[in-house]
């Protein structure tokens, strides 16, 4: 590898953490032949909340900031679809691509489609729903996408009670079903106090040639992301160095802005702008244990495949 070096450039930065960020960005940009660790041309899915009249929420792999607000990226299409299905089960949001400007609606440019007759849309294209009411639903949906279920739960509970008080039992049941959907969805991911601020959890387990890092992203007491990666070890790299590299890479990849990071190994000092904490007790320790369980399982699976590969004289079967 060294004999293929043609030029060396040195860039001065303020801290080791800035250096790692720069390295991560340069490797993704230039795709050097031997830097397998941080190469990643996979495009992760997002949910986009458009900035048009009567905004839509849909999945995409292209990030164009002018289109609206993006939520994600999601580690898997399945997890993204679960969230999207929840949103559409709670709110009657349009899925069409029509330009629903006030001028075109007032000019009767459109007719309601099948989605309206199926009860999946309230017909804003013909003026059957005003934008103010539609945006109220969008605001609730936006909070759910941010991981904050509290506002939507309070809304559906209040509407359920109002419907019951006015003897609209069918309406009350509908709101109860939506309230229960939120409770059940949140319960699957709730692991700590919902008042806990956003934080990241990173754990590392290693063996002779490879290390495995799990990343959990926590928002409002819920796990909103879980991702495990494999790192190839150099001869003199410590677990601290490997974990810090993974922290930089994954936080950048998934656009995390959490100030607190939980880790399972001790760091003498935290990088500038971050607080690396190794919890010993409580809910945060449970998060470490959960993350560690994911990392250990991933390691076991990878090494199992590697052992099978050795029979074919291919050594480790890692990508």
C-alpha cells in the first residue's frame, strides 16, 4: 500500500475530533482504494415532510433540502415503513402530487379521487378541508416523526373524551383506537424515562482482527435507531480509537446532534463538544447492556459465517 502513495497533504485542524470528522468526509468523497472502513455508498431512506400547500409525507432516498424537512435516515426500510404506516393510520393526509394552491382550489381545477371515497383523505383538492385544519394534523405528525408522542397522545385522548361526552360512541372508539396505536407503538421502543433528553449509545466488542460497534439513538425515552457495524483492526489500534472513529462516522451518517454519548469503555477525556459517559447504574446502564447485547450478537453471527468460510479457504467472509 505504501509504495502506491504519490502525494501527502497535511491539513491543520483544531482538535482530534475535528480530524476524525475531516477524515470521514474525505474518505466518503474520494473513495480511496484501501480505506474500506469508512467507505459507504449506500443511500439510506428518509421520510420527507414537503413544504408545499397541504404538505405530504413520503419516503425517499434523495435529500434535496429545498423540498422540505427530512426525518432519518432510517437504518432499514422496514422501520421507516412502520413509522409511515403509523402516521397514515392516525391522520388522513393526502398522497397525491397535485398543486393545491389556494388559486387552483378556488378555480375548481380538481376532483376528489378514490382515496377520498375510501376515507383516506378529506378532499382538500375540492376545498372540503381547509389548510388550517390539515396543518394541525401535520404538526402532530411532525412531533411523532421527531420521536415525541406526548402531544399526539394528549390530542387523541382529549378527542376520545369529547366524543364520549357528546354520546358519539363510534367517534370515541375511533379516537381510542388511534390512542391505543400510539401507546402500543411507543411501548415497543420505550426503554427509559420518556423525559430523558436525546442521547446516543455506543458499545464496542472486539477480537483479534475485528471490532463490532453498536449504535442506539434515543429520543424522548425511545430507541429511534439501532445500527451495528464491523471495523477491521490495525495492529496498534486501541478499542478507544476504534470506538471514537465509529462514533464520528455513525453520528455524521445519521446526522445526530445529541450532546450526551453513553459508552461501555472508559475514555480519559471527551472530545470537544461531546460528553462521553460510562454509566455504572440505572436506566442508562441498561441501555449500555442492551447495546452491548446487540454488538455481541452481531459478532457471534459474523464469526459464525467466518468459520464456515474457512472451510472454503476464503478466510473471513466479511464485506
